[in-house]
C-alpha cells in the first residue's frame, strides 16, 4: 500500500512541477523556445536523478539497505555489476524527452 502512495505522490509532484512551469512561463511571456529549454532541463534533470540516485545509490550500492530491508532475499544480489543493465530504457527515455518537451512547449504557447 505504501508503494502505491509513493507512486501517486510522485505523479502529483511531477504534474505539479509542469503546471508551475507553465504558469510561470505564461506569467513571464515565454515563447516556444524558452518553454522548450525549461522542459528539457526539467525532464533531463529528472532522468539524471533517476540514474544517479535510484540506479546507482539504491540499486547498485544497496544504499540505505532499502531493498534488502523490504526484500531480505535480495541480500547479496544487488551490486555495482547491475549499473547500466537498463541503459536502453534510459536512452529511450532521454530521446523521448525532447518530443515530449516540444509538445508541452507547444501546448503552453497555445494557452
């Protein structure tokens, strides 16, 4: 149950940051390219946090003993050898960030 609450909270926070970014951009008369730069930085920053914290700290270095605390059977399984196991997914997300940011920017200029 706590996992679902964390997922819900993360989606609300992400949506809130986008709404705040659009609102501030409209208030400051942003054009398409300014919105695009803002959203690209936001999305790439989110991906960098995902790779740096979730993959490297929690998964590869067993940071805070997060997974082993909730799933004791994973003790000794996680390690640095796992870093980069999902590089194709990360690369796809990074590539898809640009058209998604462009779409958000276009919608923001229409508002």
